[in-house]
């Protein structure tokens, strides 16, 4: 499915009915790191993210504040954009569903599905969840016969709407899932999806009457209705990738980009939206099986094992954390303390511990002592000598092994494991400083070459650490390179950067604390 040398990644577009929280930040940082990794590998990469601005929830939130939905959505959108700026999210495209190009794409897709006979109008009476914006069926009732609190306010309504013939594609989807084991990562989510597909009972209601909801995209062949928010939002993945071509050259070339290598989404929106509606929508539009995207499903950040939510008052504001600890500390924690696909518990204390131990104490210390020793013993100047001691050769081997582990982990969408390997390399390098004891070598004229070899080895290891940290911590990696007085050549890709490159006679810079320790007493009142 993946075209060689191309990487197209998207994240779920965030609802603009509330402010961004730590779950949103995690998803963007994860995708950004994967995108940066692929750029570093030399793959042409496109990272698309954005905001989901229509729907009942946005309308209700705006009404509460007494402002128009557009004004409300614009205000929340600005908060997301500012956070992505702070966190260094390197998006190539921005999908906002009120963008005219998207509206036109949704309408043209609706029209062509209508022309193909995939849509029909019908009257339906039933229970409707205002929070989830969907009609409920008997399946959704709890054991006590009531609809659970997850559905929020449930009202009985009877209305005429447009339906998409979802159920008629059920067998195709089952067959597709059978023959395309890589559609969903991690693989353990597949059985959950297959079970849900087997239970598809009816078609999908894709409209809302305008008298009930006007904040949406008008159905082109029936102006009394707007498009259901999920049907509108899912289309962002192709509309902002240039489908159908908008003609003004402002969007990418669809044929080059598509299919998407990873739609990065949380586990809550796999079923039914991304795992059922989306592939069936694409199939009905005429996309072939080898033109289906792949889903990368991440887990959730919880608090004390419980769901994070504004109403529970336990929601964590990423902008506050980035301000308090710095964007790098937050990025590192969000990547390092959760395995992609699994859930994790958010803890500010763990953020401080991870940062202090692996970045401040280990990486920062390695950089600081290497530059200090090079300055003191050699005026900062390196001699390119091969490791002449067994410990140096072992460190070289570890560096080589870690680079391989790192690539394997990143290719498997697991930055946590990749960063763990880097942390091991740093602690091995710190161990090498202890065993080779440059301060002793400096006193022995016969050990002069050995001292040069040790210092070169340490500087090269640090350079490699910087390269491997680049996707996760772009700013810190640049700072590290600055202190090594080294600029990665623009045309060099990961493959070249993991080999020794510092030339004989290269002069290192002066140490500046790269990861200042977070002092616990300054933070905890
Ligand atoms: N607007 C829809 C997505 C439409 S995509 C065509 C939506 N928005 S959301 O704002 O509710 O969620 C955006 C993303 O954040 C989703 O992938 C969701 O899973 C993720 N997260 C929301 N809370 C989360 C956590 N607590 N932890 C990790 N990710 C979570 O769904």
C-alpha cells in the first residue's frame, strides 16, 4: 500500500467545541515526530492536521456564550494553532472544515454519491443523543433499559433525513479487513473492528434538517438539510490532499500523496467512524482496495486510571505545562511515557522525573562534561582517531546497534522504544567517561592519542544522539548541534548522519546548559 519513499500522515481533526487538552497535544506530537523522522530519512513527507468546526456541539457551545458559531469556532481554532506553534508541530497542511475548498469537495462527493444511487431519503423516528449527534438503537441501551450517561441528553425525534447505504457494503468491508491485515495498527484492534462490522445493522444518517442545525455544509441537492458532522469531517483527509482537484493549485497533487500511510487517531474514534464509515465512504466513491488508507490507533492518557474530562475537572492544559516546563520537556514526556496503542496515566511528577533523569542528568551531563574536557585538555579541538581501546570499540558498536533499533522502532510507530534506545546509549557513553577517565589520561603524556580518541568518540556519540533526538526534540537537537559547532548538511539523510562525520581538527563550542534541571521545590508549593 505504501508507495516507496513517500510518507503521508494525518491526525484526527480536533473539535472546536472546547479548548485543546493533553490528549490532543499527544496526538499532534506523536504525528509530528513521525513526520520529522520520515523527513530525516529523506522520504518526501506531508503532515496534515486541522480542526473540525461544524456540528451541534459547536453550535451549542457558541449559544452558551451568546456568539455566532463561526466566531466561536475561530476563537477555539486560534487556541489550537497557537499551541501547535508552541509545541513545534511541523504541519504541511491545515484542514479546517469551514474552508470553502473543503465545503466544495464535500458537496461534490455528496452529489456524486447521490448520482450513483448511494443515498436515499427516509423518515425515521427514534431516540437521538445530542452529545454524540446520532440516532440510538436498542443496542445502545444499558442492562437497566436506559441509555447510559455517555450519550448525554437523549431526546425522541421523528424526522426525514438523507441516508448513506452503509449496510450494502458490509460484506465488502469484511472481505477487505480479511485480506488487508495492515489496515489497522496495532493489530489487536482488528478483532474489535471486525466484530463491529459484523454487527452493522442499518444505514448511516448523513443529514440534519436545517431547522434543527444550520451550522453545517448544505446538502447540494436538498438545501433544507446540512451534512452530518462526521461525514463532513472524515472527508478532510482527501479534500485537503487535493481530491477532487480544486483547480487553483493551492492543494497537493492527490495522485502523488494518496493513499495515506497513517491516519493517527485515538482508540475512541476507530469504531464506527474511521474503521467503518470511512473505508465504506471511500469504497462507495470508487476508491480501489489498494487505495485505502492505513489507521494508526493510539491509546488514551488518563488521570489516576480515569478518563480525563473538563466536566470531571481533571483535564490537563498542555499550554500551561509547556509554559511551566518548556515545550521540549512536554514533548519528551508525551513520547517517552506511553507505548503507541496503549493507554497511560498522566502524571506531572513523572514528567519531571523523566526530564530530570534522562535529559538533564544524563544527556545534558554528557554534553557538558564532554565539552568541558575537550576545552580544558585540547582547547576544544578534536583529532579524528579511531577508538584504540576495547571500551571505545564497544561504545561504537552500541551506537551502531542503537541506530538500528531506533529505525526499527520509528518504522513501527513506536517513538517510546526509539527514545529508550537513545537513553541507553547516553548512559553507556556516561559509563565510558568513567571507565576511560580522561582526567587521568590528560596527566599521562603517553596516553595523548588515547585521550584524543576518547574525546572524539564522545563528541561523535553526542552528535548521533542529537540526530536521533531531532524528530522528538527538534529545538534541543539544534541546541546540541550548536554547542558541537556542527550543522547537519541540508542534503544529508539519516543513513549518512549515523556515520562518523566530524572532521579531523573540528573545534567544539562552549557548554551551555541544554536541559536545565527542574527543581522540584520551585514547582511544588
Ligand atoms: N473531531 C473528531 C475527529 C474527526 S477526524 C475526521 C474528534 N475530535 S476530538 O477533539 O474529540 O479528538 C481529537 C483526537 O484527540 C482524537 O483522535 C481523540 O482520540 C484524541 N483524544 C481525545 N482525548 C484523548 C486522550 N485523553 N488521550 C489521547 N488522545 C485523546 O474526535
